[in-house]
C-alpha cells in the first residue's frame, strides 16, 4: 500500500479523477463551515488555541493559526460534526458494512498542505492516495470493524500517514513505518457509534485524533523511527486483533479506477444508509403535497444495517444532533415536516421536542427487506393516508451515489446551505473557483484565507 501511495502523482490521475478529488475537497469544506458554531467544534478550537498556539495551520472559518496537530483535530471535528461528509463503504454479510469517511483524513491535507507550502497538485494527489489506502483497507474487511467493537475511524491513521508521507516526500519504507506507528497507537472503540447508546460529542472527535496519530507517525519515520511493518497481517496486528484473525482480511488488487471514484457524497446530513429512504420520503411529500395531519402511517423498508444501526430504541427520540442524524424514525418525520428540505440547521432543540415531529415519529415502522442488503442505501417508503390512499416510492440510487452523483452545482449549493448566510455570492464564488482550479494554485494559502468569515474569540 505504501508503494502504491507514492506512485500517485497529479499527471497520472487523469482529469476525471483529479476533478473528483476537487469535488470531495469542496464537499468536505462545506461540511466544516456548516459545523463552525456547534458546541463541540467551539470547544475543540478553544482547546487548540489554549494548548498549541503555534502559528502553523489555519482553523477553518478563521484566520487563527495553531499547531498542525491541533488544526487537524479541531478541523476534523468540524468536518465530521454534521455527518454530512462523504462515505466509502462495501456491503459484506447482511447487516454488515465495511466502510469509513475518507474525507476525515483531509484535515491533514489542509493543515500540512498549508504549513509545508504544498501546491494544489500535491494536495490533489495526496487526497487520491489517502482515499486509495483507506479504500483498500475497508474493501478488504470480511465483516467491518464496528461489529467487532471497533470504530470505523481506526483506519484513519493509515490515511493520515499517507497524506503526511506524500507531502513530506517520504519513501515507501518510511510510509510503511508511519502506518505502523500510527496504526498500532490509535484504535477507536465503537461505543461512540453503537446501537443502544445515545451519541455524544466524541463521535465527532474520534477520527481526527486517529488521523493525527498517522501524521505523527510520518514525522517520526522521517527521522528514522520504526514501526511494525506487518501492522496489518502480523501477529496481534490489525487483522489478528481487530478482526479476530488474519483470515478476516484480504488485501484485494487495486480496482480499475481509484477508490475516490467509489466514494459517495451525501445529499442529506444523516447517516449514509438513511439516504435512500429519506429521498423516497421527500419525493412523496413534494409530489403529493403531503401534510403531517393527513398521514396515518409510514412504513420504511430498507437494509438490515439501516434497521439495526438507525432503528434501535435509543435513537427514536433524540436529544442531540449526533443521535438525531442516526435516527431513521426522527429523520423520516423531519423530512416530512421540512418538505424534504433537511439542512444542517434543521437540527434544533425545538425540533427534538416538536409535537408534530413526535407524532410522525410514532407512526414510522421500519421493516427489513433482504433484497436491499447488497445495495444500500436503496429503500422504499409507503405512506398511508387517513383517506385510505396508499403512496409508495422506491429509490435505488439516491443523489450522491456513484451512479447518481451530485453535480458541481449541487456541491456549490451544499456549500451555500452549510454557509447559512456567512458568505455573500462573491465569497461563495471565490471558494468554489479556488477548489475547482486547485491544480493551478501554487499553494493552498488562498483557499484557507477564502474560508475565513469569523473573528476568533
């Protein structure tokens, strides 16, 4: 994997892959800006300023600079908070998915790229390389990490090591050691993303901490520090310890197209396997002008993973954003009340206690349909009206899937929605134009500066 990571360069990517990387960069920045005012994001930025005031890398949304490590952790918390950033996953057995959010690693691209003066081309190539390594790991899992009790972010040290290794011009041996250092020192527990548990702020923080360990590993490896080279397949390594045996991991040959081309962006700020049934619900509401008081019952038929992960009782009546965006019940009700326009700012204390949303939540029934297990997030929704009329909609490929990609204009609108009035049209155009011309930028300084809208507190 390390050899493959250093083999990527901008000129070998091709226009489609390079453009896809720029799209994911814009998508990731939109998610971060949308989460700027969230309490856990404020807390992480405050701690970054308090503990590590070194002027190395910018906190997204501000002109404040802190240490590279602190910027990675604080910025990734913003990237992750909305649960709106991209996802790369592969269905395994029913109810089991091997996946990750590869854009969590981009906090390292932004911080290191800025501090080291990397060109836009270098940033694009490092992005593609990180998605490739993360993709090969999650594709090779037999069952996924979370069923084994480990957080999906446990793959992030490998992405962080690759990004740092690329931008520090490390060789394959050094990147191998960096992955070994970070991978052996950063393993997350799935309690932060578990059925039966109310979610908490640490859900947003976990990936950044693990990305940063991979980056630290790269800096150590540059100075000759060694790590376990057989971190994946070795005795008591990744596969043996996390997957209960080396037979539960098989590193597949690289696919014909890079893994970044298989990553999905999100049209709704919610867990990935909710995307299909939310699309179906929204389409029914808009097509038939449905009113909450006219609805007698709602049946959501979807894959086993969505039922188990987003349908457990602990999530039915959420009290915070982290739990709400993982509640199939709440999200279905919210999509009806908002007329299909669920935004990052739909998640409020008022919404959690809204009697209409609560009434609709109680009418949602989740049903497992095995035919959807191999093709998440495909789903169907049936809405029964008090009049006796029954409306049905099936969505196999919600917007954001690889065969129904969000357009460049969709991603621009997503940034506008996440910015929530913080940028005027000219400022929006500046951010989007810089992202889509990143290969022409000699550094990413202008990109970081274009995102600043707030005075540091």
